């Protein structure tokens, strides 16, 4: 295709398209966020454009004229990449590449790249690679270099490298077949991992489970650290956390919960990532209570809340008991964190805290406790004395309200967690 182009640097121009009905702050916020994503992916944004359009051009998303202007701008700004804030179809990407002669990336590609950089564990790596390959498959063109020469997971970074003289059609077919085969292998692996995770979760039944969910960078891991004392990774970066981490946390001397930190959400989360990370997100699906962590210092945090709620809806979690934790109260109005916290004190299902400054965390623990206590039952039981282990557990985990003995049986009135009662199948011992 004529002009050859080999990317030299990571200089990128960011472009967002504003469609009618979209408030201007929304397009700005979204492009700011793309800037942060680009930064995390180690791209240097040298320019940014918001292009108002009445509708999307099916051929190349933006108009042909605008694409030609972009080409000129890329030359002037010495940019090697154009990053679209919107998701492009494989055909739009190819058409833009042909006009602009630069590597074209979209939001999904950047997010996939960040995920592949941040994936530390085996499971996360498999999940990311699967998402990448699914994204890649319809986008393979003969501009692609031979896949077998590409190191598996990092394939996306080579995406759409316009002008890199690739192999012919036959090679392309081989590449496609290789990718399909790899997708099948990864899917099988993930299925196995999913089963193992399920078993681990089953073994944990009987303890009140709480999951931290929320927009990326809201402070979930910081809160996990503050509540559990574990040293999970905290970073001022998007998608610092990709794996679920679960820790036991004592709310008080009698109440233990399992707290899970997991991957954050973002606007327009790539569909393939969402599908691949299903196994990781199952941790949230199993929770008795969700802590929806919100960055209160972000000016349009309501729109992030909406995004998270949509993902929760996709996961079928819209009816799950949820406590909204407005975090970063220290940053909203510096020096007046206490006032911010007080403003939320009367909310039934919300609370304001600062995870980093450890403000109002006792109240948060109490609030979590109130949800877990609501899940408690008072039972009148008649347990044979021979059930020594069960009796010991009942004394440890439950609150014994009354206790007496008849023949070889212990009669107990005990208050304990519903899940725990189910685990030990206590209905067998209910006194009549
Ligand atoms: N000022 C202030 N900063 C906070 C607070 N909580 C977290 N942060 C900062 O916010 C940034 C993101 O925190 P994380 O805990 O990594 O956020 P996360 O929600 O786990 O993010 P991902 O794992 O990327 O989805 C870090 O720089 C934290 O130090 C807070 O209460 N106040
Ligand atoms: Mg995190």
C-alpha cells in the first residue's frame, strides 16, 4: 500500500467524538480518562482533539476530510499513533490506517494493553490473553507481522502496524488458525480454573462475604489494606488490581468477615475483557454484601456510579445488598473531611470515609456489622452431647443465649449467622 511506516516512538494523538446530546463535560472527562489510560500504557499524548459530529461515519468513524487532517497533524506533531476514545470496528480501523498511515488504536486496545502489562498471576494472564486474541482475530490483516514471531501476550502492541510488510494471505490463514487454536486452549484452562475457584469458595461458605467493587482508582485496594492490614497493591494508576484477593477481617471479637478486593470497572469496558474476567468477578457475585467504593473527590462521580451500576446489572447483582462507600472524603474539601463525613452520616446505605487517612473506618466496620447481623438467626437447638465438635463451634461462632441439659442432649438458644447455620445443617437439630 505505498507509503511505509514503522512506529518509532510512543507519541500519540488522542481523539474523541462528541455526538449530539452528549454534555460537553462528558466528552472532556472521557478524553481525560483516555489520557490517563494512555499514560498508564506508556504512550505520550502530544495532542488531543474532540470532534463534534452529528453521527458516526460507518466507513471510518470520522469523516474522510477529518481523517486527512489527522494525517497532516500526525506529521506536524511527529505522532506515530492515533488513539480513538471510541471503539472502532475492524473495518473502520483498517480504513483509517489506510488514510492516515499511522497505527490506529481504540480505547479497548489501550485497556487491553494495560491489562496485559498489569497481569501478574497465571489466571490474570490467561484471562487477558484470551481477551486479546478475541479482539485480535477479526482485526488481523496482512499488515500483521507473522504471529509466530510475536510473543503471545504482547500481541496487541503490534496492532494495526500500518505498512509493516506482512505475509501473504496464506500466512494470514495460518495465523488465524493458530489464534483460534490458542483461544480454545485458553478457554479450556479458564474453565478448569473457574471450577477450582468455585471449590475454594464453597469451602469458605459459612462466613459473611463482602466484596469491594467500584470504578478503577476509587480506592478499593487502599480500603482493603486499611481494613485487613494486608499489603495489596495500591497505585495511582488505572487497573492496578486485576486479581481477586480475599482476606479474613475481624469486625469485632465475635464477627469475622471475608473481604475481597477485585478488578475495577471503567466506562466502555471491552466486552472481551468482561467475558474473560468473569471467573474473577464471580468473587463479587458470591458476596453477601457489596461495598461500592466511590471516589467522592471526582467532580462527576455520579457518572462513574452509573457505570458501575450498569456492570453490576450485567453481573445480575442489582438486588444484592450494597453499601456505597464514598471514599477520599479528605480530598473533597481539604481540611474539612469531618464535615463531609458528617453530611453522609444519616444515609442508611451510604457512608463517607477516607481509606488513605483512615477516617471514619470504625463507623464503616459497624455498618458492615449491621448487615452481617441482619443475616443472623436465633435458633432453639437440641444437640446430642456426642456432637462435640459442633458444640464447640457453636460456642465459638455463636452467641449462646440459653443452655440446659436433658439426658444426653444439650438444649441451646443460640444466635448465629444464617450462612453458618446452613453450612452445619442445623435444621437437623431444631427443637420442636
Ligand atoms: N486522598 C486520598 N487518596 C486516596 C484515598 N484512597 C485511595 N487513595 C489514592 O487513590 C489511588 C488509587 O487507590 P487504589 O486503592 O489503588 O484504587 P483501586 O480502586 O484499588 O484501583 P484499581 O485497582 O486500579 O481499580 C492511590 O493513589 C491511593 O493512594 C483517600 O481516602 N484519600
Ligand atoms: Mg486496586
